[in-house]
C-alpha cells in the first residue's frame, strides 16, 4: 500500500512539473513573438503588426530537456502591398540548470524585410522606396471598387433593419436595469457624421461579454456586458466604439467586400443573406484601432470622459485569454490575442 501511495505521489509531482514547464515555455514563446514584432516594426513601421500567431507541431524532444514548435506569424497587411503576409518559423527551447530558455527562433526575415537596391546606368534606385509608392495602389484600387459598389444610405438602412429582426429573433431581447442605455446611445450617435442612418441600439439576452454593430446604424449590447460595467462613461465608450464602426463605414464595407468576393447577385435578399452570414466575423486590429480612436472622439464630443474607455479596457483584461497559450484567436469585437487591452489603453492615453 505504501509503495502505491509513493508511486501516485511521484506521478502527481511529474504532472505538476510538466504543467509548470509548459507554462514557462508558452511565456517564452510570447516573448519571442513580441521580439519578432519589434523587428518587423523597426523595419517596416509601427503600422505593421502580428495579427495572428499560430502554433503547430509542438512537443518535447531529447527527453524532457528540449521543446520544439513550428509557428506561423500572420501580419495585418502585406509589406509594401507585395510581400508575403505569413511568416513560417521554428522555435527551440532548452532546459538548463532547471531554467527554460529559447535557444533558437529560426525565421527568414531576409526575403520579407531586406529589399535590395537596384543599379541602372550608374545610378542606385532604392527598391524599398519604390515599393512603398506602388504599395499604395492596392488600397487605392480597393477604395475605387468600394466607391463603385457603394450602397445608398436608404439601402443600407433597409439591410440593417432586416438584420436587426433576424439577430433579435436569434439571440432574444434583454433589458438594462442600471443604465440609461438609450439616453447614452442618443447622445453619442448624434455626434456621428452619418446623420442619415437609422440609428438604433438594442440589448440582447446573450450572456457573453460582448457588443457589436451591423450596417444601417444598428448597435447591439449583450446583457452579459452590461452586468459587468459599473459606470456610464464605460458604457459610453462601448457604445461609441460600435457607433464608430458605422460612422467609419466598416460595417457596410464588410458587406461590399463579401458581395464582391462571393460574386453575389446584388438583389436585396441576397445582400441581406450575405450580411447576416458575416456579422459575427471579427475586424482586423487595424480597424479596431480606428474604431477605438473615433469612439473616444465621439464619446468626448457627447460629454463623456475618455477615462471611461481606459476603465473599460482594465475590466476587459479580466476577460482576455490569459491561459498560457499564444495560439488563442480573436473571440469578438473587443477580446483578441494581440494587441492586448493594455496596448489599447496606452494608445488611448496618448489621444
């Protein structure tokens, strides 16, 4: 009996040590990810960042003193509009004197970052500067296509009204006990430059910590979020962030992209179907930053302090994926792997 207890104790100790090792390895992997991003930004600029970080084929080797993982780092956009957006890499961690460290982070940045100079007739041309110029073309072409396929405000309002019915039928309506949600929403939406939108705000019965917007000026706030917020200015930022998505046309442009990419016939029913199929799709971090910035402008114009935004993101930190796992993907309009709530706080403090 005593031997069995000893064996069980040893097994429990090994499992505990293995869990501690994995936690430390994941912490080091996140540090390497941040170092990689710093290198990319040092060359390309701060408007480039790692939007998604995927881990695959990971595991111990050489007993329990070495750990290896393959990964892919996906940038928020193509370098100069032409470079590869996904970078494959390989990390090796070793345990020495009971301490884990990353001994190798093998990723080929040369093809992505180090663009050569070109010599012609004795003159040297900077390819990087040249590509920075032509790299603006995809964005200009995309904007032209968006302008050509733009929906009228009336059409957008019709789509939004139809989507609102479907969403409320799906998730159910909730109610606010401690906030004047409609009063705050009216103050903020009145600051928008898009006066023709049929602005509406609904509370859903969903318990998830989330809020979202759809085209046509429609904002939805989950009961699960309202139950966590304490102050009017925190709610004001949540509402302003969602209003900003419509104010900056993020919602309607997402529909336009989907219709164009899927070659969907532009009949009203088809467009509404496409819009409904993508409303849960997360935006890029670049777009979320823009909505944060515009949201702060809107809430301040309505008489609320930007401290509400900072207080909100401090609450959000409790809901971010803190499991020691750098592979966790975006969950909703606020929770994401990178950048963190802390980085968004730092940006807002500088506004």
